[in-house]
C-alpha cells in the first residue's frame, strides 16, 4: 500500500514500478509483512497481507461481481462456517467463491461451476493467486447438465433462470441444507420463490439488503447523500 493508501498486488519475481518510483525485485523477494519499502524516489510503501476484500478489489475480472453487502448476507443467513460444503454457480471472476473458500477453510469444500471457459480460467488463476485452490474447485461446466456433488450444505445460484435446476439442488442438499439465489430482477426472484415452494423447500424468504454509509464531517455526522440503490434480491429456502 502506498502513501496515498492505494493498494497493489505485487509480483515478487520482477521490479515494481509506479508513478512513485521503482522498488527492485530483490527487495520485494525479501519483503516481510509489516515492513516499509522505499522507492528510488524516496516514496514509502507498506507491505500488508491482503484480506479477501483487498484481493477481490484488485483481481482480474471480466464480468460484474457480487458486492460485500450481498455476500455477507448470504454467508450469515445460511450459517456458513468451517467445514461447510458449498456448490456455487456461476463463478464469474470468483468473488463469492473466494469468500466461501475463505470461510469454510481446509475442512470444507467449494465446488464452483462456470459455463464459459475464459471466465473459468480467470477464476482459477484468481483462486490460485489467493492460495485457496486446495479448497475451491472451479468446474468449467454448465450446472444445468447436473450437480455432481452430494451432502451439500448450501447451493448458491447467480444465474438468469436459477429455478430450472431447483429439483437437482434439492437432491444434492443435506437435510437442513440451504438454497440461496441472487437475482437482479423481481420476476426472477418471484418465479424462484414459487418453484422452490412447489418443490418442497421450506422457510422461504426474499430480502433486499440496503447499505447506507455514514459520513463524519465538521458540520455534523449523517448518512452520505449517495448510496447503491439496487444490486439484487436474495431468496433463501431450506430442505427439511
Ligand atoms: C454475474 S456472473 C457471476 C458473478 C459471481 N457469482 C460473483 O461471485 O461475482 C454470472 C456467471 O454465470 C455464468 N453462467 C451462466 N449460466 C451458467 C450455467 N448454466 N452454468 C454455469 N455457469 C453459468 C456466466 O458465464 C457468468 O460468468
């Protein structure tokens, strides 16, 4: 991180260059977390261990990604923790897959389906770079052709017509397991709710999470005038 709080992901195999100067490869290779490195122009950089959020902010991505307010809600609503087994589709660049992997840890597993080969490759590379490739398996497959896993605690779907595979989702879930759906449009989420109910999912709910940032100014403290108006709706259900 530089003096302006701008973050960078460093490749320790080559020199680092920015508008604040150059740090040579040898200094980078020997750098330790917490250390301050100085460029040839005398500008200072702090070495930090990236959190999953730092990494997602800077990683390669070719499509829209889920945002923190929705990811956090999905994880807490479905009680995800160490050892959970999750199926996720579609992967995109891997934003929620990385968060799932970060939480389930070495005792858990995340199987993430992505239909597009180019997106699957980007996600694989992101997951390897963050060091979770032993926990998250990217599958370059159409999830509509079938879910190959079983004894699953959560199936999370971010697809155009998620309800087309709810029967398959029901079969692969553990008793007590969750279905979670993210959809930007209200007709997608309404159809998901009706089909999930017909199939036998219980505890069905649809929510939208709104996040409002509070600003501390000299005049007083109050909500910011701008906020994210809408990202998507979330639907949850359980197999009992
Ligand atoms: C909006 S992106 C997903 C974003 C991602 N969930 C995240 O965490 O940021 C939707 C992805 O679903 C993929 N997709 C669409 N249909 C699919 C299918 N039938 N099986 C697997 N992936 C699919 C698309 O290629 C696209 O990458």
